C-alpha cells in the first residue's frame, strides 16, 4: 500500500535547508506529513520559510540555527530537538559547500572549510542523531554525497575527497547501526540546478548537460523525491546504499 502521507508522525531534521535541495526536501517532507526541523547557520533565514511551509501543509515546521562544523553548536541543536520532541526519525545531512581550485592553488582555508562542512559536519550530526535514534531502535540517516565523489572532476579534488568520504562513512555507519534498526544511506546527485552550480561557466555548463543522458539538469525536487523514499518506510529494508540521482550521467 502506498501511503499518501508516508512521513506522518515522523520527526525529520534537514541541515542546510534555507535554499536549494534542502529547501525542496523540507517542503516535500512537510507535504508528506512530517514534522520538519529546518536547519541553517544563517540566523533568521528560515523564520518566514518555515512558517510558510507549516501553513501550507498543516504540520509543524521549525527553524533550528546551528553551524554543522561546530560540535558544540550541533550538540545544542540536537539537544533542543530532544527536549521538545524526545525523538528523531530522519536526519538529512544536506548542508554542503563547493569550492573549486586546482590542487596546486587550493589554499589551506579552502581545504579546511570544505572538509569541515562536507564531512566533519556529516559526522557530527550523524553522531548526535544516532544517539537519539538508538533509544527508539529506529531511524533513517541520509547524507548528500555527489557524482563527483564517485568519478571525480578536475578542479574539484577537495570537494570530491569530501564527498567520497561521505560514501565510506555511510557504508561504515550502516554496518554499525543496522543492528539498531537505523538505516544509513547516501544520495549522489548529478548536476542540480541550484545556487551551487551558478558559478559554472557557460561552455562548461553546455558540456555537462551534453553528458546527461536525460538531456537536462536535475531539479532540487528530483533529489527531494529520492530523499523521501529513503526517509520513509517504503525503504524499510534499504541500508548502506548510495543512490545516484543524475539523469543517467554514469550509464
Ligand atoms: N547542486 C548540485 O549540483 C549538487 C550535486 C551533488 C551534490 N550536491 C550536494 O547537495 C547538497 C545541497 O546542495 P545545494 O545544491 O542545495 O547547495 P546550495 O544551494 O549551495 O545550498 C547549500 C546549503 O548548505 C548550507 N550550509 C553550508 N554550510 C553550512 C554550515 N556550515 N552549516 C549549516 N548549513 C550550511 C547553506 O546555508 P547558507 O545559506 O547559510 O550558506 C545552504 O542552505 C550539498 O551537500 C551539495 O554538496 C549538490
């Protein structure tokens, strides 16, 4: 049976939810009946968005402001969720940054920022989520990897390293948390039409689209639909997987 509200009764936290893929997920999860906790590091950026989504879909949608790179801030954010809801069913590690640089030109600050956001942040949030989910012997952790973490890209070696690390982390955590009925999966989007790829030069953009078998960039909603599957009980027996959502870039 396919439920019209597959996330009804579930509490879902999405990091980096004030725009792009994270925002699309927040909307879709709310439409699917979840209580959604939208995270951003930019204080105030979620207040109107969360209120609007809540009014549209009739579910609680709450802003939660913390920077995923700070262990202290992450802990405080998750403790607040625990205090109010006493449980967490879904974590989406969506917050991420892309910083291009040829390897000889990559400053230490760029390396630190990308690693801190894209993998340390994923580890810190998953650690807190796993503790909460273990109490209920149930949960789904979904992390955003990337096609770049699978096949690499010139000028994106640091980003690729961080996104490949997400895959290794996902496999390990799936093994560790499976016995507690906590599922751990990753999404590997191709090229998705968000702010993140706005800086791609026109000729490179055309070349990328030329490599997409389905002939178009992905939409944030395409990734949100895949996240909904991994968040819901429709994927109750799916763990330790990396789901490519890339319009056929790898076939
Ligand atoms: N777009 C693509 O083609 C593509 C492809 C593959 C994978 N992905 C991955 O998908 C995820 C979402 O990407 P997107 O395209 O939606 O990117 P985006 O539009 O640039 O949004 C990134 C989000 O992450 C947040 N963020 C960044 N650093 C943060 C931090 N330290 N703490 C909390 N939030 C933070 C940003 O918040 P601020 O507004 O405060 O900066 C923003 O909400 C990323 O992990 C990305 O690597 C994207």
